[in-house]
């Protein structure tokens, strides 16, 4: 399953993270930026998801493709690195301004994840 063929704009997803102590958090997240076939990146605000990935590098993302039916993917993730500036952050803020009613400047970080496993949605 190729990431670029599955993770297309227009869909929505939920990322699940857990704190060091195991407290789980879920959050609605846009389609990630596919960096390469084994790496994805998201912009993050200063919230629970950001706090959790800094404490615990393991996460999961469920992506629901646009349209009817159960098309999408489940990704098992491991944090590779984070950035607080740079080209990717600028790109994510620009995309956020086009598709979200929120403040793109609230996106303060980029989290890069290794895709450990990709499975179909159902």
C-alpha cells in the first residue's frame, strides 16, 4: 500500500497518542505530508498531542478517505524528530490557512514520524 495513493487531500483522520504515564489522547488531524514512502509529517500546536509525542514516541493514525464507504488506512507510527522552524513548517502553515478556519500561526512545530506499519481501514 503506497502512502501517496492512500493519504489524499480531502480525507480526515484521527491521531492517537499517549503520555509517558499511558494517558491516551485522540485528536482530529488533517492528512499528513508524505515526506517519502516511510515518513510522514504533521504540523502541531502546543496541545496534548504535542506534549504526548515528546514524552512517548509511539502513535497511531486512522485515515478516512473522502466519500462514502470505508476507504482509508491505519498507520502505526514512531516519532523520528521535531522542528520548530523551517521550510516544512512554512508549507504546513500555508496549507492550514487555505483549508482551516483556525490560526495558521498556532501551528508551531513539525513532527516527523516513521511509518512502522500500514494496514487497510477495514
